[in-house]
C-alpha cells in the first residue's frame, strides 16, 4: 500500500498532530454536552441491553442449548415409548347438599344451607381408605392377580423389603392391602367448577378393569353415603333412648319428692300456682272490696238522710205511695185555697180540709222516717260486713304467710320437676324426629354417567412428554449456562472489563480468523496480517486503537507509551508492533523498544538480530544510536532487548533508562515500549512510573479477573498512568447476539472503517461521545 493510499499520512498527519491542543480545548468545552447525551442514551438503552445480554448468552451457548434440548427430546421419546399404556375410565356423579336445617334466630325461623366445607368433605370421602376397601370387597380385587401382582422396579422391591415388618402378614391380608393401595393410586377425583358434578376416574393397564373400578367407586360411594346416614340415625336413636330412660327415672323421683313433701307439710294447691289459703284470701279480698264499696255508698245515703227532711232522698222520690199522698195533699191544698176565698177558715168544711191535709202530712213524714231508718239499717249492716271481712282477711294472711314459709322447699322441688319434665319432653320430641328422618330412604348422591370402556390410552401422551422434555431441557440449559458463566471469570465483553477494573476500553481486537493455509506458514503472525493487509478487520481494529490513543490525553497521544499485560501470551508484543506501525502510517517518527528483557519476542516477529539492544545500552556497552534498526516498518525505529541480563529490574531502575527516554522524547514523536508482564515481576511497575501513559492488554479468552485486578493494582501503586485497556482476542461469535451482529457489520467485507465499534464499551461509549465532540 503506497503512502498516497493511506488514510492519514505525510503532511496531513503532521497537521493533525499540530491541531491536537486546539481540539483538546474544544473537547473540554463540549464535554458536558457530550456526557449528557451519553447519559440519556444509556438510560434509554438499559432495558434493551439487559434483554440483549440474555439473548446473547443463549446465542453464545446455542450449540450447548441445542444439544441439551435435543437430548431431552430424545429422552422424552424413549421414555414415552417405554412407558406402559394406561387406560382411564370416568364416571360422572352429582353430589347435592344435605337437607336444609331450620334453626331459630331471635324468634325467627331461618333455613340454613350454607356449609363451605361440605363439598371438600365429599371429595375427601371419595379418596378415603374406607371407600377403597368397599370397592376391593365388592369387586373381589384382592383375588385378581393381574391387579394385585403389579410389576415393581428393583428400587421399589428394595424399599418394600426395608419397610416390611418382621412379623410376616398373611397372604390374604397382604393382597387386600395391596389392592386398596392400587385403587387409591389409580383414583382421580375431578370436581367441575361452578357445579355439583364430580368426575371419578380410574386408570389401569386393563381398560375393562378400569371401567369396573370407576363404576364401582361411584356405586359404593352412593351406598356408603346411605350407610353413614342410617348409622348416624341408629346411633342417635340409641343415644336418645338411653338419655330418655335416665331423664324419666329422674322425673319420677322428683315428682315423688314433691308429693311427699306436700303431704307432710299439708300443702294443697288449687292449681299449679295457687294454694287453698291463697285462693281463699284472694276471694275474701275481692268480697272486701265489694263490701267496702257498698258501705261507702250506704254511708253516703245515710249522711244525706240525716242532713235534711229526707224528702230529697232518691228512695223517697221513687216511692209511689209517697208520690200519691203528695199528689192528694196538693189537690186538697188547691181546693182549700179556692174555698178560702168564699169560706172562712173556721167553717167546718174548711176545717175538714185542713184535717185531711194534716193527715197526709203525717203519713208522708212517717213514711219518710221509715225510709230513713231503712237506710240506716243498710248502712250499719254494710259496715258490720266490712269489719267481718277485714277480720277474716287478717286471719287468712297469717295462714298464707305460714304456708309461704313452708312452700320454699316445695317450690324448689317443683322447679326440679318442671325442669325434668321439659328435658324429657324435648328428648322425646327429638327421638320421634330421628325416627322419622331415619325412615327416609333418599340420598343426596346420584350417578349421572356410568363409566364406559376406554378405547384409547390416556397415558403416555407424546406431546405432553415432549413439551416437558423441552421445558426441562431449557431449564437445564439455563442452569448449565449460569454455572459456566459463573465459573468463567474471564472478560468476555468490554463492559465487564470496565465494570471490574474501572478502565476505559480503548480498543477491542478480534480473534484472528483460522486459516489452514496461513497457519501452515511459519512467517505468518497477527502483526504481519495488520502490516501487509491494511484493509483487513484486524488492521481496522488497531487503527481504532490508534484513534483512541490520539484522544486519550488533552495533548493527544502520549510521547512515551508502555504496553503491558498481567501474564505472558496475552498479545502485548503484537499490540506494540501494530501501534507503532499505525502511528508510523501517519508519518510520525516512532521508536519501538522491546523492554521485556526476560523473555523478548519482538525480534522474532520482526526478524531482527537480537545480539545487541536495550541491555547493552543500559549497561553502557553501546550508544543508543548503535543499538537500533531504522526504517523497519513504515519508518519505525526498533530497539531490541539485547542479550538477557541477570538483573533486568536494576537496569531499568537505573539512570540510563531515564536518560534514554528523555533523548527519545526529543528525537521521536512517540516511543512505544513493549514491557514485561506485571504479575510476579518488578519490571512493569518500574517502566510504568517513567512513561507518560500505559495501555493494559487483556486476553479475553483465558485471563482471570483476579489476576488482572492484581496487576492493575500494582500499576496503580507504582503511580502508572493507565490510559485504558485493550481487550484482545475478542471472539464476537462467542459472547452473544449484539456483539456478533456488530462484528459482522463492522468487520465484514467492504466495511474498512467500521471497527471503531470495538473501541468502546459502556464507559468507552462516553469517551466516544467526547471524542466525537473533539473531532468537531
């Protein structure tokens, strides 16, 4: 490839280098805007990234997932065809609630029909051991060898042998027990939601036997329900008979005690609540009230009779004889007055009239006096009667109080009699009701559809088994992937490297494609691929790394750059060569130093003699200009490590290496140092403390995270300015969907500059936004 065909060469590269300070200033001004844009984009893509991450894991392990699922499906096929054919017969029954119960709540009769545990109880009765025993007895299942002598696996026979009692069961008892267990094992009770219908199914290898047992279960359940009702009624009758006899004896004893006590104390009652003395006292009180009213009435009449002439008394006014006498006197007085105007008072006729008038007055007065005396007599009789009643009442009161004192114990005994009688009457009523209920022959369970002989097996079901096998395969795949991902602590994607180390991923170098022809060529290497084929995906990835290094500091690429790794074989030497070659393509003066004086390798890759080199310069045996090879690659000046010294760390820590770096900064645009690994050696931290920046190479295929963390920690302790990390040997097809898709787009044919995708992980995306702002 000529200089004119290179993307950035010659004067343009110098101009780019000259513009770097100004671009850094512009980038500083635009940093906040670029960072805000990055934050918004990261929040929007967080959900999609999580989903793509899991999808990527499945695609990464797609062969494993396919193998596990295929194995599970194969096992499902084998198990399905090895499983015995099972036939299921179903009988449909209807279970109604029991007869409604009437209870009394606050003087109101309420019909109680809600019982939330009713149907649950019926379902459990269908699956009960008692029902299974009835079915075994009714169908004689214990005598059917095809039903009892089932095939038992070796494990089942061992467990049965361990669980068997020392005292051997009789053969008939054992066969009956096994038949009951088989019935319970094959039974399935399936209630139909929102209905009173229940499907009773039984599964067995023999379709005819499955039909018989399913129908037998329903019939025996109906019979068992009736038996339970009859048994409950019989028990209740027996219990009530016993209680009635006990209460009857107690009632008779208490009645005898009441009668004996009444005879002994002379207590005679008119009814259950009133004695003779009490009845007499009540009658006298009523008579006294009447007598007192009569006395008051007569007393008022007598007072009226005493107060005047007595002519105004009601008895006088109502007396007919007095009325006639008074009418006759009135006539005589009228006649006398008429004649007085003609005759003188001494006239005989006039005297005769006056004598008649006087006679009538006398008769009236005598009659009035008679009436007055009668009123007085009635008054005195009423008064005497009232006094007699009062005297008699006082006498009866004393008798009643005495009787009350003697009736306390009598009342106690009488209450006991009443209690026993009420209890006896209640038990007698319940006994009659139980007798009526027990005579009812209806049942709340009825058979709707009898079982028919099944024509096709219900088990095994191929589709169900295959579905379960696939589901199991997916679960096993997820578990296997989780275990592998947990055990694999290498850095598989740039985001993991950034999260674990806190370093910006400057670049991602894809895994070199496997080509048998290139593999057989002894001169082939990744460095030669990058140098000889600049349009390859590998070359584009290193150009992306070069771009990241150009914007890694405010002043552009560092003048002295250390390339190191945690362990040998991670690709740091190849990275050093490719970085040097890419910067040399820009027309820059580049010095490449192989500072790995323990195990140098650059001279082999570049086919350069290693007899003299850095070791000779540091020991003072040669001048620096005599230990370099100029214009090796695009004008790269190379200094090999030279002979392996016995004390590499002391040589690097000496003043000659610092002087060499100072001289190289003045003469070259950039100095790339291929350093030794960090872990276990002191060379890399010494070099890191002297250079302007370092790039840390990580092998994504085999380097453990704890090793990388330890190496980065050592470099930080030595105050090494780590510019970022490089994820090397990145296999995009082995990490998931998102990276594999981007890899195909970025490094496919006709996409020479798409590789910058691999220069940024989660943290690198932020730097990319900043770099874009700087480029503007």
